[in-house]
C-alpha cells in the first residue's frame, strides 16, 4: 500500500519490480550509441505497414509482446495496460493494443508518458489492484513530423534547438517484488509548469522548469541530494534543455554533476547523426529506460536511479493560437534490491 | 485498499465519496432537459476567450474550481488531478488546469474519459495514495467540429446516426467516505473492442460492443443482473448506439429494461433540438454525471447505479487510412450510503 512522504512523493513499500521490459527502434536509433541495447530494430520506417501511423502502432504491439514474453507471462496474466503516444487521439496505443484483450487505460503526458505509465502501473501493483500491469509508449519520426511540423517531402530546415523524434517504443511489465531486477521505490507526479516559452522548436527549454520543479519536490520530500543517486536521468530535454536544467538548479542551490544524463542526449550521436539538440518523443525515454537503464541496473552499474520523464503539453493548434508551452515532469525512483 | 472481484472488477472497500461535483455547459445544453441541473451556463460559445479551444479550456477551469469549492476544499488539499478531453494532445486539460498547481495526470479515453478519471481518482483515494483527487473532462461542439469534421462555416450536412458534441465540462472531487453523498463501490476497466465499424458518423455503433462487453464482465464478476440496479447509464451511445446495446445484450440473454438510459439521450431534446442521434463528447457524460446523476442520488431517486463511460478510440487520420473504430467502455458502480 503506497505511503505518502512529504507533500508530493509516494513510497511503494511492496517494491513492485520491473519483471520484464523490451525496446524496439528504427534504423537511425540502431546506428546510435544505444543501438546494441534494443531488442529489435527495423530497417524500414513503415515496418511493412501501409502508413507510418500503422508502423508506430505495430511498434507498440511488438514492444509489449516482447516485454510480456520476457516476463514469462501471457496477456491473460496482465490486469491493466497503461499506454500512450503523441499522435492525435493516441491512435498508436489504441490500434497497436486493440488485439491484446487487456483492460486499457490511455495516458497522455506528451514525452513524459513513459514515466506516467510506469508510475500508475507500479502503484496499482503496490496497492493490490493488480498482480501485473503493463506500461508502453511509442513515437515515430515520420508520423510526428507530418502531424506536428511539415510534410517530410517539404524538406524543412530544422533549428539548432530542435530535437529529433525517436522512432522507438518501450514497454515494461510491473509485478510483485523480485530480487534480481530493478523495482520502483518511489514516485513524484509533477505539476504543470509554464514559464512562457513559446518556441515549439525549443521544447527542451519549455520542459526544463518542470523537471526542476519535480526534482526539487522529490529531494525536499525525501531529504536527499543529487549525490545520493548513482544516476539522474531526464526523459528528453536534449542538450539545450539539459544545460538549462543544470542552470536553473544551480540558482536553487542544487548542482547536478557527472551522475546526470538525459535520454535525448544518450540515444543519438549528436555529432555524427545530425540531430541538433538530441532525441525526443515518447519512445525515446521509453526505449532507453526499458533497455539500457534496466540492463545496466541488473548488471549493477547503477543501483539507485532517478528517472524524470519530461513532456511539453502543447499542440500545433495551441502554438498557432499564440499560446506558450506548458511543461510537466514525473519522477520515478528505481532501485536494485540489495 | 482495493479488492479484486472476479476477473475484471475492483471493489473499493473504503467507499471513497464524491465530496463535490460541478457541471458547466453551453447555451444549447442549458436549453435541453438537463439545463436546470448545471451549475453554470454560458450564452456565448467563446466564453469571451479568443478561440473555441481556449473557451473549452476555460470550461475545465470553471468546472474544477466550482467542484473544489463545493467540496469545501482549496487546491492545496488535492493531491492529484486526472483530466482529459478530445482535442489533439488534450490541450483543454493542460491549458485549463495549468494554473492549479495540482499534480496532473492526463488521461485519454475519448468519450469514456470521465469514467476513467473518476475510476483512477477513486482508486488512489481508496488505496491511501491521496486524501483527495479531482477528475475533470470537457468537450466543445465548435472545437470538436473543426478538428474532427469540417469548418463550421462549411455548413456540412449531418447524417441521421451522427451525434452532437456537447459543449460542457464536469468535475468530481473524490475523498474519504461521507454519509450524505454517493460513493464509488466498484469499477471495471474495459478492454478495447473492435467489431469493424468504419463509419465515423456512427460512433454509437462502434462503442456499443465495448459497452456490452464491460457490462457483461461486471455482471459476471459480481453475480448480479441489470435488475439489481436502480439505473444503468451509458456515457454517450446516443439513440442508435443505445438501441444496438440492448439488441446485443438480448442476444447474450441479458435484457435492459426501463432502468436503462444514456447521457447522450438525456442531454438534448432530440425532437426539438435537431441533434439527430443525441449528444456525445467527453463533456456530455461528465456534465450529466456530475450534476443530474449525483443530485438525484443525493435526493434518493437512485441509490445503486452503474455508469458506463463509452469511447471511440479513432482519429481523423485513422479513419482516412481506412481503419475501423476501436471502442472502449469503463464501468463505475455508484451507491448512496444506506
């Protein structure tokens, strides 16, 4: 049963575990520094489907099926699936998961969605509402570009602060505590934070204040400092947002050192892969967390990790209407059993 | 702490109560049969804002503020807000609620979203993760028409099976059990159900099979029949979907009698208000449940009610790509304390 700690943090005393996880990704992601960690990569952006949207839905199907299989379970053993994506009306999730027969709860937190789905999945296991829950999100460069920006054929120039939407999907299965895999120790759900950034090609800057707020709330609630953790990993602030987060935190008297990293920075080689400020998209942090992070934790490289999923809660319509970009960040503390 | 009952149902033994609720709506909704139940109605579709999207966001702000006020609380007393809407990237929720300072969990279940938000809000109160949670959703005829169908200026003909997106928002505050207001006794989260309906102007037909499946799952899990309830209320199947639900259930040996109704049928006078098959939109069931239903329950007219929020999980893109319409339905059992 969850236990409240401070104003914003929940501890999960039953220590629900990541009993299975999987990540699938595209060609560019396979060629990046994280390529060897992904379970499955696709050479073709359509995965043989008729559209990029259908390809993205297929990635969710593949990721969740692999994760369930790696957990040694069948669909029937999963009580709830929490899923979301960036496409309008979250169609990657509804179409990708409609064949599973698992009770479905659609989530929307933009690029913070993976942190949100794992948080709720872990909470439902911790409180006994479920024996097993699944969490999954995805993004696809081509479906995102044409929905949020321009037709790919247009060949629009990207600004230096722009991030590259990752073609990827990650899924995690939460279950009762196990001793050989990471567990969710705590979670802090974020508040919407809007400091007035209006540049939709600089989402790192729009999300950084939210990441700062949620991290400060968690550190305050738990009376800890960044040095107490082996790794602090933000979702996808990219290089611009990550630098801004450090700067914002310094003003608050908190410093992030070499134990800080960002999924948007990790997923591509910024020099060689022409991605400007780094990766983004629901699938970016999902794939990194569900492959690299959990594997490194199982190997003992990290034992106590904070993951902050970050999201920009705007739409093309809101930006066209002159609105600023509300940001959000949800924090999860993952630990390896000692 | 929630208790599983059968395969799909959760009982909430702490009986979390609806400690406050409010509904706001537009002019057409005020002129309908439910008009007198709404807390606040707006004569102008823009609410004085610059766009319909901003107006819809404002409706969420108004509904949730009223609900918090009626619960006798302040924002600081609410640990989580679950919110969603139909607009791309759920901007009514993110922009309408960004000023609240309450940890935010965006939900997407199309028109089933109100059932989903109340379910999760009640669950988090029941398991002790929160003292109070808020749930809110909205829809707006004008913002929905231009996003999902045609510019209003085009004056497109509507088909007889089409439903009218309600301009409305409803919010409920969940808290510890109280003796004078309805509580959430049980919940059944639905599975995605897709029988191949492709007509986006007949969403009642697309959602009816999901409503049937979730209702059968609940009745099976609880060993009850429709006659055990004072009212069975579907979200917004409208007249076409509601008739289809009855027909589908009859084939399964279950009959819905005069204790069955639908929010999409209740909200407008179908004869006088030219709404064809009835109302729809996240705000339709949200406004009916958070005003009429809870008020009638407090007055003793209904003591044991099943509410089935129903959603069509498609997008214009998926329909244009020839996809069918996946449906979903989540069930809540509301009871008055005896």
